[in-house]
C-alpha cells in the first residue's frame, strides 16, 4: 500500500496462490498490465544486469495483444524478451526456463478460471511459480508506480521497430517427455485414448505425442474458443461430460484431459467414470515407486488426500506436507527430495522434471500405468485400497459466502477445540487454513481460496457415506452465524 496526498493507493496487481488474475476489462486491463510489467521489469533488472525473460500466453481473449505489450515494455526497460509464437502450455514454459537458463517468464493465462478472466503468472529463474518474497516485491513496486500515477502507454517509437524475437517450445518439451514416459510400454499395449484439450494449450501436445508414438487417439475440443463452450477450461467432472461420451461411444481405454494452460489433468475411466485427481496422485506415486524404484517420499498440500501418506508408508517412506500452492512443492522437486509432488486440484510433477504442475505429463503417466498394469483405473483403486487396508473418499466443496459469513467462519476455526461436530479432535493443523483431524482418521479443512472469492471445505473419510455426512455437518457448522 502506498500513499499520495494522504490517500491510500492499493496496488491493482495482487498475486494469489498462482499468479495475478482478474476479470477482463474490469481488473485485467491494459493499464494494469503495463503496471505489472513495469514492476516485473524493475524486479528482474535488480536481480540481473542483462536479464532474458520468456513471454508466453494461452488461448484466452486478447492474449496475443497482452503478450506483445509485455514484450514492448520489457524491451523498453532493457530486458531481452523472447515471445512464444503461439499458445504454449505452462509446463513447456517452465521447461524452457530450465533448458535455456532464462531469468524467468511472464505467462498470460488464467489457467482453469472461467472465460471472463485473464491472468499473469510470473516464474522466476528456477522455473517454478514465483515465491511470496518475489511476488511481494513486484506488488510493492507496482503499488509505488500506481501511487505516482501509473504507467502511460508507450509512445509508438518506443515499441520495437523490429519484429519480436520469437520461439516455439513444442519440440524441445515433447523430447523431454520421452525421457520421462515409457512410450514403448504404451505402444505395445495397443490401447486407444480419448483426449480433450478443452480449447486450451494442450492441443497439439498431448494428442500429438501419443499419436507420434503409435498410440491411437481420438481428440476433441482442439480448436481455439475464447468462451470455452460458455463455461471455462476446468477439468471438473461437469466440464468433462463431452469427454465421457467420447470414451464410452468409442470404447476408449480412458479419457485424458488438460485444462486451459495444460498444467492440470482430468481423467475419465473406460466406463465414463470421472476419477478424482486425489486418487490419481496416490496411484501414480505407487506406480512410480514400483516401476522406477524411486524409494523416496512424496509431497502433497495440506488439502490433498492422505491416501498418499498410506501409499508412502507401504513403501517405507514419508510425506512432506505443504501449504496450498505448487510453488512449495516445486522447491522440494528442485532439491530432489521427492519422487512425486501433487495437489488435489489436479497438479502433479515428478522427480527430475520441472518444479511446476504438468497436466500433459500426468496424463501420459496415467496412460502408461494403465498399459503396464493392464487394468482400468477403478480396479486399480480398489486393489490399492485393499493393499492399504482402508479406503479414502475425499470431497471438496466451494462455499459461496458473504464477507460477513467468511469472517465469522475464519473466527470460528481460529479456536482450538478438543471436540468438533461431535467428534474427538486429535490434531489441528494451521499450515494453510485450519485442518481438524479426528480420532477415526477422517479430517476436514477450511481455507479461503487464493484464486477465487470462495471458502473451500475439504473433507476425507473412509467411505462415501461418511464423507458425505461429514461434509453436510461441516457446511451447516460454517453457515451458523
């Protein structure tokens, strides 16, 4: 917050869990993008004498125009800018930072958010989402610039006279995936997959690499649609209804989907059942421990299933718990401390790869796992439950509350209690929000969303009925004034 003539000037650029997002033309405007990019240019210049920044974008409305503006501002401030020549997945951007040893990247994407949103992710030189100390510095710089009247449009003479220095990241990234995925296992199994790009950046990546390696693919929603069928490019069960239909109608082995910027995954089993990302994370970790012989811990956010903990224990390993936000898992990947890192919101990466979510890799590993194990995902989940000696039924609810209700809920969960909802509390975890673990191993977590105006409720118990009961009781408790 900065002041001018006694007035508070809040910065319109605010980084949440994953970048800065806003409604197009309301919050996400050219004036605010100029502010953000000027602050980023100042930040990277303070870190390096001759920085090079990659500029990428997704398939949203006005992505190309925002990206060109970013290039012009960066160049105006003496920062070399490399502009992606087309829509590019977030994981490919992260890999390119590592490959070229760049100073970071500006990526115009609102990921899975609805069509009216746009956003900006800033990745630092370590290729992961910028950590809070970096985003706070950028916010502070933006606030200071805003207090001085903002950033006027660049004069036409300041924009580059020469064409932007353009790059295409696809082939280098797909070549990288060949070192991580056992495509020969996939090809030998002679399977068929349905792929849904949700009109996002995964188009031409997931479908193409499967096809290039001799795997049969039926791909849908591969073209650009700035309105994303009137919903958004989220890999939710509801949004993947078209993929379910294709899987069942074409008798595909499974359905594989990526969200708007292809950093998240969505999976549909061969019978059309949408598979919870939580369960996919646990299955893939178990599979990697078996097939790669990576006897290493996993990492998960505080909101993610403890089925991962049970799988880790079965392999003689532990788990690193982090706040919500993949940047924290990214640090553990960089330090080579974990075999797999995941978040319940469909984010995954693995050892030796990028410190960022990769929905394309996640889908390929699921396909490989199905091919290697020769069983549909439903069967694999049941077999894993049997091996672990218990079941896990995670639930996430988005509670749309008034500001007063949210404030009351935050106050109520701020109090430690030995009992809650008639259950004995064995531990309270405040890593991110408030997580109450009960005597029978079930738990509930309440936290404010870092990307949307919501209170999120997470619950997990040993059966669908127990999870539903706990969810209902927790929701009523939150809504009590």
